[in-house]
C-alpha cells in the first residue's frame, strides 16, 4: 500500500513538473519567437502560424536600399562633454576634496559653465581655470532633462583649479556602412555608439563619416576578439557624410555621391523579419580590400528579442573569410546580411568564445530606427 502511495505521489509530481515546464516553454515561445508587430508590404499576402498570441499587422510600403559593406571612419560629436566619473582632488593644503560629489553624476553631459556653451574638454578646463574658486553654475543634461547645479573648484599645489570630474568629448572609430538609399540617407554599425566606461548610449550633437584605409587585419581567436586596424583621413575632401542620429539600432545620416559610386550595386528589397529563414545567407564586406559576399549560416531567429542588436545568430562558414579574419571581428559591425536577394540584417556583435559566430540586427528594425 505504501508503495502504491509513493508511486502515485511520484506520478503526480512528474505531471506537475511537466505542466510547469510546458507553461514556461509556451511563455518563452510567445515572448521570443512570435513578434508583437508584423509588417507586410502593400499588396502582399502573409500567412502566419501565430499560435495563441494576438499580433498587430501593419501594412507598410516595402523599402528598397543599396547594400553597403565598405569600411567608414566615424567621428561622433557628443552633446557637450560626457562625464565618466568623479573623484578626489588633492588641494594646496594637502587634504583631499571631492567638489563634485553627489552634484555631478556619471552619465551627465556638461553643456555650459556660467552660461558659456561647452563643446570640448579644453573649453571646460579653460572655464574652470578662469573661474578659480568662485562658485560655478554648470548646465547639465541628465536623463533627457536639463538641470543646473552649483560647484566650486579646488586649488591644487600646482596652482591649477579642478572640480574633480573625469570627462570625454568626441568619439572616433572604424565601422561598416550597412546601407544607403537613393536619396543619400545611410545607416551604419547596427548598434549604437556607447561610452566604453559606462556602457551608456552617447547623446550626439552631430558627426561625420570619413574615408578610411585598412592597414591590418587582426584575426579573432577564442576568447580574444579580432579587429580591423585602419587609418581615418580627417580632411574636408575625404568626408563621406554627416551623422544626424546615434541610436541603439545604429548611426544614421546623409552620405554623398562618392559613396554611391563606390558601392556600384542595385537597390534590393528590405526583408520583413518573418521572411527570414534559417540556412544560407551572405555577409557583404570589403574587409579584404574588395567588396565581396561571404557565406554564413543563420542558426537562430529571435523575432521578439528584447535586445534589438541580437535578433539573429549566424555562423561564418566561408573559408576565405575564416582564413582572413577568423570570423567576425571588431570593425565589421554594420556589415549587411543578405538572403534570397534581400537585405535581412546587419552584423552587430561577435561571440567572444567563438569568433565564427555573431549576432545580427534585423534590417527592418534598423530601417525603422533610421526614419
């Protein structure tokens, strides 16, 4: 009799666990595998197995863009100067003070000092030195709100004046152009430009694209990401365009006819994310010095992923690209991904422990963010 009770209890427990696992699986499936919004082109007819979830269907005009793949030099101008931290200052009296403690915060942008607009670090230093130890009014941008705070500098033994904040201004780097339109609008990177210290998306006041020359390819290895080493030419005649926006889905702006001539490709349709399938696709990149398509395999499609930069997972299978780069390397972010003649996405990140694998953003998401 006791054995029968134990058997029934075990059976009941197994059933309860199965139901619980099924509940969590269905919840995960509905959240990640079925999109909240489905876009379809005008005149298209879509048949979707949506399971138990209601999905909003929006009829939109199907976009056509010119795929990129060329390296670009990026110069991003921040809104004022960006605060990466605060710290103590050793004063002339030998004591340590922290004048900006709980007044200025990491992630703030210093826009002005005593009403004078600040564009870079040198201007901030100049204002602090000129003001000496008098009270300063700092105009800050914090969490999309403009506020004013009062702070005074500390005089050091070297007769300098400091307010104890660590700041940075403009950002430079190399990335890849994802696409451009017939009216010269562009999208690049596939992810936003963030501060390396805080991870926060930087507020941009503008910026430019420049010509860049690849000098060296450092292959990626397990645990050590590779990178493109290049030289950006900062001069007026080497400007490729202007940056208007820095978003979590990439940088966007206006490019020029020189870029259009270099791409020399016909416009392609932008795929809706529900049209993407697992299997063969191609990364377009000029990492070798020549614009080529390299074969990859789409392994996972996350239609409702919370992180827009990780909508799909792919693996590089092209022998030539594996020999050249080891897979995905820094600087390839923004490389367009094409499947069945359509732009389906862009490279965003590499798996640190497996450089042959990477993440991609949906082209549909990126195009929408750029509008």
